C-alpha cells in the first residue's frame, strides 16, 4: 500500500510543479508588458527628480545670495552706526574745543596783565581770576602744557625760534611764548616755544 500511495501522490506533486511554472510564465508575460510602462514611469520620475534637484539648487543659491545680502547690509548698517556715533562725538568734541580755543586769547591777556600789573591789589585780583580759570579748564578736562625745560615734542610744540645755549640740553624748550592746551588726545592749541640747541 505504501507504494501505491506514493504513486498516487507523485502525480499530484507534478501538478503542483506545473502550477508555479505557469505562474512564472504569467509573471514573465506581465512584466514584459509592464516593463515598458514601468520604464516610462521611471524616466518620468527621474526627470521630475532632476527638475526638483535643479529647483532645489536654485532655491539654495537664492537663499545663499539673500543671506549674503543680509549679512552685507547688516555690516553696512553697523558701520553706519559706528561712523555716525563717531561723527556725533567728534562734533561735540570739536565744538567743545572750538569754544575753549575762543576763550584762550582772553586768558592769555589776563595772564599778561597780571605780569605787568602796577599795584599789588590788581595783580592779586588777576591772579585769582587766572586760578579760577585754570580750575574751570581742569574740570572741563582741558590740560595745559608747555613749560620751559620740557623736551621739545613736535606733536605738542610749535618752534618759532632756535637758540644755542650750552646750559640747556639738546632739543630743550628754552622759552614759552604761548602755553599749549589739549583735551584728551585732541590738541586745542600748540605751545609756541623757543628751542635750544
């Protein structure tokens, strides 16, 4: 019986084997028709992908350009703010120094008057005015410079005369004709001096 059962089962197995081959043939037939369709779809998708990549590149470039423009504009605005602040500060400083410079000849005349005052009361009054004026200048941040015996500095002094004097050193201020004034680094008026050697 076992042999008979095996014989009967064998044809069934052959039928089962025939069915997958039929399905494979159908799949081959279907894939032949669909291959062209799928190929077209694939090409369309590849074209769309290329277009999308090109659009993405354009958008990325546009973004980079816009970002670059923004950064440049931001830098220009920052420079403008700094320049404007510097100009405003310079205007104030220049106006301040111009006002002090306008008062200096009056101060010089008061000092000369004190040097040539005939009576003691006048001299003391003028010296008091000079002292007050120096205090005001000091509170305003204005410094006086240019004393006899200082070393000559072309950035601070204006030499109008030259003298040979063995008792004074090289490039030494021998005499001060007019004191110099400055506020911070800004020179309001150069000291007018006579230089020795």
